[in-house]
């Protein structure tokens, strides 16, 4: 039931995101958001065959919570936003999912909007809080709690629930360099360093490759967040043209799964089955590719539902007046290979 509801809530979140991007007036935005949320909830109730189960009278009942991200088009970000929305609404909160389509200036503006309109709480999903620090400071000054989900953490926030991204980077890079490459060869890195989690994985890559004198980095390529599969496919196709000889490229390190999927597609189209690809996230499509024996050999599966659960549990404690320990909280991650892919 939770999974089915989550899927429907994701669709509602995406619809809300499109509506939210069209408004300028804060008051008009709140009216539009409320109307859209009511319509989305009514559609969800009809589809589910009954009213959603909620808990009335809890600490979160009636609270207006703003779930904010620049990356709702990302599969995993969308999942986290959907899990959070579902969990908080089950506790009686009103949840508004706000997407700014990879635009951090717009994200800063929308944070200002929700602070001035008196939101009760903010959840920042998959976004570096340092890029909107001034706007978050306004929230802190107004006594509005800010939580992160797979984001970074800055002073003033309550909790950021994430994976230990440096450790995940170590896990996948060691597996790639030792088990898959045998300590030698060439590698391409596909990265997106503006994302706080991705940059930690990239730092692990940077540190570890120094220990392997027989592994050469051909190039690091930034993959934009809007269409990472398509963009990575194009990037790798161009690099294959520049490196046409078989075994001229040993591996592709992708800092998350969507560029790993794009890289795999480019390699398959070019008939370059000797090139190894790894990713991070545990994206369902990536796991299917691993099971099918494609170029994509491994990923690290993050517990995105676990991250969302941490955020919601900590938020419930906060509004119950309980003291919470501020900082990073980790959900466990798991290396996925063909041997254990399910």
C-alpha cells in the first residue's frame, strides 16, 4: 500500500512542481499550491479506492511543510520527495513540493517566499545548502526548522539524512579499481560536483586514484542534472570517437546511476563491450542492467526510503518539543553486483 501511494504521490509532486514554477506572488502561490494539493489528494483518494490513512492530533497535524529541491526530474530525488510527502501527510501535515528545475537562484527566491508566508518547516532535498545559505539564514532567524534529505548540512539546520557518500565512493572505487580493473588501465569520470553527495564520492575517487600509478584518468566530464542519461550518452559517444581503439578505455566511473546508464547505452551502441561501467544509487534501471550482464557491472544502493524516514521521524520529534541531535544522520548503503542484484 505504501509503495502504491508513493507512486501516486510522486505524480502529484511532479504536477505541483509545474504549477509552482509559474507563480510570482507569494499569496497567489499559496492559494495555487493549496488548490493543486487538494486536487491531487482527491485524485489519489479516488485511485486508491478510499481515503488516505492519516494520524490526527499528532505534533505534525496541521503543519505546513515545504519540501524544496532543484532536481525533481531525478528519479531518486523524486522518490525521496514522494516518500517524505506521503509520510508527513499520514501524520496530518500539509505538504507542498516545490521544484525549481535545476535553478538555484529560483530555489533561493522560493525559500524567501515560503519563509515570508510562514511555512512551519522546510525540507531541502538533494541540494547544497551552501548555495542558498542567506535564504536559509532567514528561515533560521524566523524560527523555521530546516531539514535536509540527501543534502549537505550547515549550522542552523536540524538534521541532514543521507548516506555516507565518501564511504560509498570508497566502496565503489575500490571495487572498480581492484576487482574489475585489476589495478591497471584507463578510466573516464562522469561527475556533477555541485551536488553535495556526488562531490564526496568524487573526492573519494580523487584520493584513491593517487594510490594506483597504473590507472590513468583520461578525462573528467561534468554531466548536467536535467537530462543526465541523454547527456552522458552523448559525452561517452564523443569520447569513444576520440578513443576508437579497443581497450583504449578500460572503465567509466559514474558518480551516480543515471550517467552510468547513459554511458552503458553509448557503449552498447558502439559495440564496445570491453569497457566497464559503475554507478551509485541503486536505481532500478541500473540494477536491471547489472542483472542483464551489460557493461554496467556494479552500483551502491542507497536507502532513499530510509533517509526520508529519518527526516520524518526527526521532524516529528522536533514538533513534539523533543531535543534532537543536530548534524548528519546516515542510512546504510550496499554494494550491488551481478551476484546479489535482485
